[in-house]
């Protein structure tokens, strides 16, 4: 940091860890005379923050140059950036592997050189007439003439004004109205900006995009964007991809635009910035685009730019590749290495997404260390997370099959300590996760039982199904809570799906909690739904109804099972035979026997004994 009290005075120098700003008096740049300071940086860095380092050097150089005199008007700093894998070959370069130590040294050298120059040539700088070419450049006559930039660099002022108008709109409808009024004057930058801002406003307001997509101005915007897409810059291409995904535009409805985006992106993906890479990958996955070539190119570019990714970029890229099931082992390995040191900076949603992504790629042995690192980090943050975010994170670990004891204990302590902020859906999801991970903690289950009494009226059929299944899986019988769940299941029976009905029936039968009204009511639903049941749902329902159900419900299940018997596996066949061990179901058991014989099934001793007992009870020979 260089402190200058007055222009022309010697500077006070201080080396500090970082420079965050630059303030130079405007009059230093507006005098008639100018002093030119050129500082050529010819060096390379094997470090991910090369651009930040060069900017830091530039700031220091500008501040040092500003001390040369009050008549300072022009500062020229040029640098030659080379690839991180090369070494500078120019004379006088700094050759170091440690860029962190290089920056203060070079900054101090530049500042001291400026101070020495000020000390030795202050008088000459002030009194010496400026060079003829500089004097000519700032003569009064020439100063009155404003020369524009070269023809190839001139800015389309109408396009700039259009962009200002687009950015000034507070709602997506205002932008579309602007498209209808002056859309014919939009260039490629305006089109990209309009498309991006419409999607951004829609996302912020959390509105359904369907009404916007139905407007004729939106169709006009998409048509113009399709025509001008080859002229979009790389930022515009990635923004357009993001906008299509955010607005949930079906690729088949605008296949030409999507196809052009894929082609343009594939040809220019190497030029994308880190955020552009992450957004494009996320958009491809969200739109359901299966493009192995584009994903391969994105993988290569992401690997090169991974050092510059923030936590959201890392999570989005991992989620995108996992969603489209694109194999990228090197990329996932690099993402894990980049994410672990900064796990404490991930927000809950990002943590959930990245855990799910690594689970979805199905490499548990390779990713075991990553899961442990995430769990250990999450265990220290459970108390600070909102309840919904905490439950979502637990769900991610359960989906990945990661049962980290320290993390689950921390979750239990948090839930027991502040269960007031939990919703009905959160409670059902938490119970499902605990049962999936086979984590049984009496404190957690007692707290869940108390919450069921309060939150049961707010539960959906899916929530009731998950809660009952979890309690039965963990073999926890909370009488009052189960009675409350039975009442809600009975009240919502007309809206329950087959999976929910079978889960509730199986759960109550498993824990031995008989609620006669509920079994009777769900039995009626089962009779109507039985033809839609799959093998697993038939087995679960038959196991429950054989003990507590009605003959009519069992008859409906037997008829449904006979229709789809070839879809049952050996274990399901034996369990179904055990549930239907009665003479009236002898026909079904003969079918089960034939099916097992055709498959040449080899059963475990326990299964053989169970099957023989069922056949004997039904009066069927057990061959």
C-alpha cells in the first residue's frame, strides 16, 4: 500500500497482504503535461490466481507512478500473460514457484523504483518540457476535436441504449413489452441480455414461466435469438443456455434454437469463463439434453478452469454430469479435491447437491473419503442450519447410503433441542432417512413421536406413508402417534396412492398395532386399486391383510398376483405363499410352485421350510 499525502511528495511504503481499492486524485490525469511510466511484467506463475496477481501488480504500479508529480496524466501498464505451463524467456524475469512471495517483492520493487525516480528526477520531471509527440497529442486545438475509436471498435450507441432500457425493467413483462416496441432494433447483445433478464426476473419472483412463454413477444424474442445466435459472444451463449433451462423451455418446442446453442457452445466452449461452463452444464442437465460430445468438451474445459470455480459452480457441474449419467471420473476426482478444502463455504443446498451427485455416479469406494469429509464438516454446522436445510442434507446422506455416526448424532441433538421449526414434510423425510440408514436413537424417535401428534393433520398421504414405514422399519411403536397417523390415513384414503396404502398396511402390521377402522377403510381402497399394484405392493399388502384384513381384500390381492406372477422374484414368491397359506388360495400356491420349478430356483433352508409349511396349510403338494 502506498500512501501519498500530496502530489509530488515522497511516498510512504507499506507491504500488506492484499490491496482492495485504488483512489487517485482526478486532477493527476487532467493536466497539460504527462509523464509515461511503462512497467512490463514478463513472468509466469504456476498458480491459479495469475490474473489476480497481475491486477495487484497493476494497482501497485499505478499508485507508484502517481507519485511522480502533480502533472501526471497518463499511466501505461502493459503485461505479457503466458500459459501457466511455460516459463518467461525475457531478460530480467522473476523465476519463482512461490507466487505468494513474489507479489510483495515485485510490488515493493516497483514502488521503490518509483520513489527513487521521484527523488532523482523530480525537478527534471516538473521543469522539462513534454516530448513533442505528447505535446502535440494534447494541444488545445487537438483537444477540441474528439476522435472516436477505430471503425472496428466503435460502439453501437443505440444498442447501448437498448441494453440500458432492458436492464432498467423491473419485471419480465416489461422486457417483453420492450421487445414488442423496439425489438427490431436489437443486436445480438440486446437479445442475449433480454433473454437472460426475462429468465432472471422469472426466477426471482418464483413464478410459473408458462404464461410468459405463451406471449407472442416471447416467441419473437426466441425467433430473433435463433437467427442471431452465431453472433453471440461466449457470455451470451452461456446466458442463453441458462435462460432456456430456467424458463423450462422444452427442447422439442424450440429444437432449432437448442440445436444451434449446442453447436455454437461445442465450438467455443474452450473460451467460456468458469461460471459460463457451470451454467452451460447445468442447463444441459436441466433441459435433459444428451450430448456426449458437448459434455466431453465441457469436462475438459472444466478441468482446466476448476481452480477458479466457486462452491456453486462445483456443485452445479457435479450435479449436471451426474444427472445426465455422463462418465467423467477425472472431473469428479478433481471436484472432490477442490471441494474438500472449502466445504465450510458451501451452503446447505450446495452440500446436498454435491453429495447426491457423488452418490448418483455409483463409485462408493472411490468417493468414501469425500463422503467422510463432507459428513465431518456438516456435523459442525447442524446447529446453525435452518431445519429444512438440515433435513435436506440428511436426506442426501441417506440417499447416498452414508451413515456417519458423528453427523447423525449431531442431527439428533439439533432436532431434540429445537424441533419447533420442523414441518410435517421435514419430519417424514427425517424419519425416512433414519430408517434408510438404520439409525435408531431413542431420543430422536421420542421427539418424532411427539411431533407426529402435533403435525399429523398437516401431513400428506406421502408423508404418512414415509412416517409409518420408517417407524415400522426401526421397530418403534409409539401408540399415540400411530393412532394419529391411522386417523389421518383413514381421512385421506381416497387420495392415497397404491404405494402409500401398501406401506401403511405393512407398517401397522409389522409393529403389531391394530387399528380396525383403518384396516377396514384401506381394505376398501385396496379392492379398487389391486389391479394397479406391482409385485412388491401386493406382497406387502397381503402380509398385512392376511392377519388383519377382510376376505374380500385378500381375494382382490390374490387375483392381482395371479395376473403378474412372472414378475415376482423368488423371495417375493415365498413371502406371498406364506401370506396366502390357506385352502381357498390353493390355486395361487400351485402357480407359485410351478413358477419356482420353471425358474430352477435354489432356496435357502429357511425359505424352503416356509414354503413347505404354506403348501401344507393350503393342501398343495410341495415338490
